C-alpha cells in the first residue's frame, strides 16, 4: 500500500576505511541529509542547500534511480514521484555523500510502498550499487560497521561507538572523486603489506569495540591505499605522521578523500591546538580547508512516516546546520 502522505528520511554521513580497513570499516557521522518522497502525477524535484549544486533534477538523479530499483525489486510500478532533498554532507569529499543518497533513496522508496523489503535486502542492493559495504552500512545501521561483500550478499557487525570518541574532520575545498582516488592504487601488493593491514585492521576493530584508545593510533596505520593517495592530498603524509603527537588518537584519510579525519578523546584538552595544527598545515601546502567537530552517529537512517502539508524545509527546521 502506497503511503499517500509520502515519507521523509534522515540519513547520516559516513567515513570509511579508518586507515587499514579498506572497503570494510565504516562509521556514521553527525552530518545529515534529508530526503522526502511522494507519489506524484509527474516526477519533480525540490533541491535545497549549497550541497545540491550540480545534481540533476530529472530521472537521471541518483535518488530517483535507486527508488526505481526498490520499486522493481518489490514488484511495484511507481514511475512518477516527487523528491525533496536537503543535505549538509559535502559532495565528493570522502564523507559518504553518494552512500547517503543511495541509502536515503532506497529506504524512502521502500517506506513509501509499505516497507516490503528488509534492511538486510536493502543493504545487499546498496552494496552492489556502491561496490563496497562500508559507507552504505554505516548510513543504514549507524554506529561503527565492519562488513564483507562477496558480490551477492553483505555480512556485517555493528558496534556502538564509545561515548568519549569524537571526530575532527578537515575538509579541503577541492573535490576528489572515488574513481580518481582508486586509479592511483596498485593492482598487486606484497604479502608483507597484506599482513600489515590485516593485523592493524583486526586490532582497530578490537580497540574500537573495547574502548582501547591507547591502541587506536598504532592500529590506524595503513600500507594499502593511503601511501598511494598521499600525492592527491598535499600535506597528508605529514599530517598522518605528526597529528598523533598533537592530540589525535589516530588520523586517516576519510574514505577516498580528500577529507582527513582525526579520532579524538572528547576530554582531550589539546583539541583546539589539534584543529589549528591541521588547518595551518593544509594552508602551508596551499590547501584551503574547513574543520568540523562531529560525533559518531549511533542512529542510522531514520524514517518519518509522512510528509506534512507544510513545506519540506519547515519540516526539517531546527535540525539543519545553521
């Protein structure tokens, strides 16, 4: 049964890899996008906010396309829909903007037709579309996700983030597509580097699950992707080396970048010094950037059962970043 009043979903941003967990580790972050969806006589889009610049407002739009995938899977024909979108998640910066759109579009479409598909089914569909399960899993389930994808099915375990864990992201002004960031990766790696990453990824999952902040820095070391991507983000190699001595528990490239992410103990008195160091270092390399203090988001996507009669922006007022 199609919900005549429509639905609205709130989707968190995400960071992936966390250093060594390439395509397997993800964490939801307290930046959000909102997607509203209704049945309509003709397809129409309402795109709000600076992060919507450049998105298509026709049936090539990613949210529209993933909605149709859900309808097709459920055996429902709903070719004409009204979509409203607002996002605080910067595009192509390594904070899961595409994953949030995929999850938001799929969950909204599924809820619109009465939720015939399970979350696990949506996770499989989203992982197939994204090509890896880390970002979409974090946006769907919230918290910290460790997941595997075999091309058909994704298995995952969700961990609740420690209450003292805080996240500082430094977001360069330039964009970096995931496809470009993957082009610099080698086709083969040594056994030594494989063991290096496996051991640290395993240690990182254990440290995060048990709140062992003392181990996070060493566990976030990586030889699989960050050394090869360092040329794409000036200043990155220096920051990865120095930031743990400036108050960070550990530092990593967020997803494919160019955003850099530092995990921080909430009670650390050096937090502002760390922020200044990161921004100043980027500036030394000619990179203008902004810093945001975020929390791990325990909630994944949240569904509002209907779209009210007033405007989409009025509905999300008070939640949108000022």
